[in-house]
C-alpha cells in the first residue's frame, strides 16, 4: 500500500507492506500503476518479550525503540515486530507500533500475520475476501536484531523538538503543561479513550489545563459514547472534539499559543508542529496524558491519583511491576494486612493464608519471596501474584 501520508505505515499492523510517498510519486502510481524510485529495504528485526507493567503499553514501547534507533537509525529499512509480546498484543497496539516506525526513518513497519490479524480483519474491518497471511521465510536475513523486555520498561516521554529525544518519565516529571491532547492516528482508538476515562473517572482536570480528546473515527466516537467513556471524560472537564487528526499537524482545534507546552499522544513534536513555533510538544501514552491532566504537570501514571480506583479497571489485565509494588508500600498508598482478606479476592486465594495489600478499594495478593514482592497481575480489579 502506498499513500501520500507518512503514517500510512500504520497498515503494517494488518500484515501489509505500507509506506508513504510524495505527491509526485503518487502521480506515477495513478498513471503507471507502480511506485517509482522505491528500493526493496533491508529489515530490522525487533523481538519483544515480557508483560507490560501497570500503565505502560505499546506507545511507551515504540517511543523507547525510536529513542534507541534515533530518527535516522532505520532509514530506508523495514522494521519487523516479533516476539510473544507482539503475538499477544491487540491490533490497536500493533497499529501504534507500525504508525510510529516511520519516526525512526523506516520505510515501513510490519507485523507478521497471525490469528489476531484474521480476527481484526474479519470481525472489526468486516473483510470477506480471502486472506493470505505473510510471514518471514525460515532463512530470512536481517540487517540487525533488537531485543526488548517490556517488563523493564517505564513510561516514556519524547521531549521537544524531536521524536527521538526520548526520556523515562522521571526525567521530566513536574513539567508544567497547558494542554493535553488524546487522539490522532496513533492513539485515538477505543482502548486509548477507555484508558484515559478510567484514570479520570470521578476526578477533575487540573485548573489552568485544557484537555482535548479526538476520537479517531465516527465509529470509535459512537462506541466511546455507548460505553460511557465520553461522559466520564466530559464530567472530568475534558472537551471531546469531532473525530479526526485534531491539532497534530497544526491546522485544527488546539493550536498552541506562544510559550505554551502541550503533552500529546500524537506522533510528532517538531518545532511548530502544533501550530506555533514558539511552543513545545511532549509525546506520551494515553495513560500519561490522563494522569498529567489531573495535576497540570507531567505526571507518572504509576503513582498517586492516577492509580485505578473503584470499578474503573474491572475486566482489564496487565502487569504490576515490582518497583510499583515497592512504591505503593513506601508511599503509604498500600498497606499490608494479615488479618483476613476481602471478599473480592477469595476466588483467587490458594489453600494457605497469604498477606494482602489494600490499594484503594482493591485487594492485592502479595505472596512474598525473601521479603521482596514478586511480579503481579492486575485482573478484574485486583492485582494478584502469579
């Protein structure tokens, strides 16, 4: 697939070699049916393993990768995404990865076809044509192989004014922001909006901070309304806009004023990208954006008010890192109880008694090993030790 948009690479999530071209090159496609001056690129293999920690996801992974490769590290290359983490990832998450592969200079980003590819094309895209999935040859040669363990990954931030200026969130936490943007072709899907709504439900956007939400399509907008996410966001003080790109390319609602700082889930933060060369744009995940909306400064979603509360996270499953468990205990947001366990945890309790950590109204089973907390999984509103 070829299109006059550099983020055409998103379609690599659907097992497609997709790339962006210029208007003149597109004229050759229209007239000749072929794209001229396109070399067959060498491939970089990215093998991803592990389970994401609480409030860490695909956007953090791709920002981390762009930071590793730099903005020109994959020039005229294709990036292939492999590993257990990718196989277990939803198409929405894969779209995030392939969308931003171009930010490392890649011609295309591709995920090998699998059952998730078929599921999405049949059930969500309603494709009825025969499908031919493409996977690498057994003897495929790669120019470079990169391995990433996402269990070790913290929330990532791309700082002004380049996408490869990536830092862990603690390096920029506390930076004052005037505008939050959630949306675009990178993070405007239903799960992105849901993640923000879960964090903001029952809370308020900080005074002096405006929050704009742009669903990626009319269908996603409608689904977000049906699920109650739009209501939760609006009650929190966010403004839910019409579907589309929003201010990502500086020509829509949300253009920044002089000296303003935006925190955005979009894919580029070049100088002037959001409509004003005298402003700054930081890039992040929907979880970081929502957590920061509560404070008015860049904030770690693994801490403080952004932690899941009440029924906000029921039905979700993701890892709870050891560092977060330690932080919860140290901060006093979690306490160890040895005098029984809440009703909600009984279904998961083994025969022997184990200590329990209480986070808000949630129960966390913290079976300890050598006095150190082990990895846990957040499932159905509880964080449970594996």
